[in-house]
C-alpha cells in the first residue's frame, strides 16, 4: 500500500472502496449480477436470507454509487438490473479475488470462530 493514502485519513481511497461493499448484501448482489441482467424478483428468490426491503435498499445504494444500471423496458415497464462498467470492474477484480480467498480459507475461519466461541463459553461458565 505504498502508493495509497494513510489508512486513517478520512478521504482515503481505500476507505471509499471499503464503503462500497460495507453492507452485507452489496457484494452478494454484485456477484449475482456477474451472470448478467436480472429482475429484482429473480435476485430476491435467488438470495436466501435477504428481505424485499433490504434488497430494494441495496439496489438503490448500488445504483446511486454507479455500480449497477437500472433498465426499464419501454414496452411493459419491467425493470432489470445489470452491472455498470465500474461495477463489473469491482465484481470481476477485487470481489472475485475476495470470493476465492473465502473459498480457500473458509474452513480455517470457521474453525477459528468455533474455537473462540467455545473459549468464551467456558469463561462465562467459570466466571
């Protein structure tokens, strides 16, 4: 990170990038749209655990940040979403790398979380 701003600076570009994917569902939607244009209902049915309200907020936020494009068909007024060029560069680059890292290290992360939870449980029981 030699050529980046100090990480604690309020206007640091790294913080800007982190803010773009800070919400839980932002990276999930971006990765789902890598497969191509989708309707909101298709996204909703394909993503377990997200509510209709949260998905709507996520789509609005991603659109406002220029990461997705909202397309309204003139014939039937149906709406679809797709990655913008900017969103594609984020999804295909850093997010894809982060996803691969998660696949490669998921077992280790889950095991460490389990050890931590067990240790906290023992301390609480003894305390």
